[in-house]
C-alpha cells in the first residue's frame, strides 16, 4: 500500500507537480478506468477522479480511485458535498484512506439541476470548506467531527479548487484564504485561458501571502475544437476564454483544431511557469486523456520525478 | 408569511369526487396575501366547483367560509356549529391550517386545495420569493441580512461556489447569487471581516433530529 501521496512528495521536494483528470465511465466498466490509467502512467504525478461531474451518474469516484490504486497509480479522490451528508462523507474518507488513497479534493459539486437526475434532492449538509475542516480534524486530531476518537486517523493530502474567473474577485481571495485555513494543502484552479485575469488573481493572492501557505496548481484544458471553445465559454460556469483564443481556434481548419488546442495549452503552461507562486499544473483533458502525454512532453514537464518509496 | 398556490383544478375535483356536501374553508392570513386561499379565492374556487358539478349533472352542496387564521385553534373552534352539515372540508389553508383543522375535527375528511410553498415575502404585485427556511438559528447578522441557506442554490455557509457570473447564480441567470448580495451588503457596512471567519457545519439536530419542532413557553400559558 502506498505510504504517502506522490503528489505531496513532488511538492515537498520543490518540484513542479503535474496532475491530470480521469472521468469515470457511465457504467460498471473497470476497463475504461484501466485504459485511461495507461494513457496517464508516467506522464503525471497523480490522477484526479471526478465525482459524478456535471451531476451525471457515473461510477463512483471512490471505486474508480481504488481501481487506480490497484494499477499502482496515485489517485486524487474528488468528493462533492451535493450527494452525501456528513455521516456518509466521513465514512467514505475513512474507507478511502484504508484503501490507500492519499489525496482528497473537496468541492461543492455541480448543481443537481444540470445533470441527468434533476429531480434529486441536493444534500449540501456540509459545504466544501466545512468538508476540508472535517477531513483535517479527522487526519490531525484523529477524531470525527464532534470529537469521537477514531481507531486510526486517515492519511490524506487535502486539496481544494479555486476559480479565479468567477465574480467578485475580492471574495474569491477571501475564500481562497478560508480554504487554506480550513486545511487545504494544495489548490487546483479552474482552467486558465485568460492569463491577465489569472495574474491579477495571483497578485491579490500574493498580497496576502497565500501562495506561501498552499501549493497552487494552475488548471489547463486543451480545446478540442472551436465548437467546444464556444460551448465552454457560453455554457460552462466559471470559464473565461478571451476573444483572441476564440479567433485563433476558429482561424484554423477543423481537422487541425485539435492540434491548435494542444498548442494553446502548451503555450499557456509555458507562460504560467513564469508566474510567481505556481507550483504545478492540473491538466483536465476532458475525455481526451491521449492529449496529456503530448502536452507534458512539449511543455518540458517530463520525466516525472520518482523517489524511493519509504 | 407562508406562501401557497392552488392545486390544479382536476386534482381538486378528483379528491372531492366521493363527497356531496363540501365546505370550502379559506384562510384570511398568509394565503390571502399570496392570493391563493383568502376570502376572494375561496369564493372563486367554490363557484368554479359548483359550475363544474352542474355541468357534470352531479348533485352537490358546495358552500364556503373563510376564517381569520386556520392554524389557530381559537379561530377553528367556532366551526363546530356548522361542520356537521358537510361530508368533507376542502381547505384553502396552508399545510399547517389543513392539519390544525384535521386535528380538531377528527371525524370529517380534510382535503388540501393548495400546495404550500415556502416562507417568503411579497416582493411585488403577484411576485413572491422564498427567503427563510426556518432553520431555528438565525445567522442573518453574519451575512448582512441575506440568508445563504435559503437563497444560495447550494446552501453554502462559506460561499460562493465557482458558478456565479456577473452576480447571477449558475442555476438560473434570473436569480441573483446570494453571495454576491452578501458581499455587496457587507462591503457597504464595512463588515467584510465577517466573511473571513469559517462558519462550521450547521447543527441541524433541532430542526431535523427530534421530529416536528415545537415551542413551549410557560410565560404565555394560562
């Protein structure tokens, strides 16, 4: 069993970390996970497994993470507060740690009205910040929320998300600070296309000394087509794609748009490397895990560091 | 106030079908304010049901009465004088009114004519909005007078989520993001420091843990 999070090791060692995303299948299909795992093996340090993203029913994040563990990879368990109350969440956290999962990412979750179960009751017993508080309490104090002792505390590297592109910006920084005090060890941001806005957000974060207290991984998503770019800009909340990039995607023929999307992604990473306080990258290639290998190679992020297991 | 809307007429007709003599019982408080179950709406519904009984050539006695508060025992008790004349009561009260009448007159069927909606305010003519879930531990001070439990689609106490854009909620672009409103109001009062605090998980044991809630105040009892 993995003794320690590989993601934590890389960050502790001062190396640039790279994570990617693996969306579980809409079915009881373990092969789909193993296939994605092989596309990402050796290309990234840890793999986020989404939790019924966009409120569409999929294989559970916890089970898919356990499959990744069996394939010898370091998963990041994404947990949303939409579907489970504090009893279920704490129970899953214990199970996750027992199975060797060493990273957790705490999120609110896309609202149930967006998915294929719009009639579901949203739970939201905890919010994402409270989930971090609860997880940190379990890990550091060895108790569940309320103080009852655990027979063994979970070992988890705790992460949170941040959206530098949602409004109002000032409140985004307050919330980032709250996430850090609630227990966030690392932050993965919403995908960056608008670098000016991202830098403005980073400057504000630096003014409060936040990048010194948490490892910020900038999120990137390669665009597959100009249609996808348009869809994301207009329909996905919290995505900000400047006109310049829209025009660039539209300006190349359809059969070369995927390549252009990868080019933009690589250039974005190169530029983000210059931004002070960035500790790594989170590459969300949505249903396009094949792209990750090329992106990390061209962005000079290979080979991924390996350390003696201890 | 408690808001409500009238059920579809076909559903109401189906529920009252077995009965011949029906008392329509309106309530002149909250549901009158939201134009669902006051004296006027009760008269209108009675007239609709009478007409439809006539068209169906169904024998029916449909009468109406409106009390000041259907959820208060003192206002319900006088119904004892007339209630025996009927086979059923069709209540235009909120869920509390329906159940209060049922509790006192246990021998007669009580049928709801309304769908009870929420605790809210009359924002404008014909426009009601939800703004309180009755959590039992009011936190409006911390949030500048805007309740995130009610008005944020995810009930976040440490919001906002990443979905607010131009001050609107991702769930419905017509709906203002509660956290945007909280931010604006606290900024105005120079109280943004209240948002730096982490609000811990809410204690729901009072609201949900012990069955239906009650308030007992000896100082108010005779």
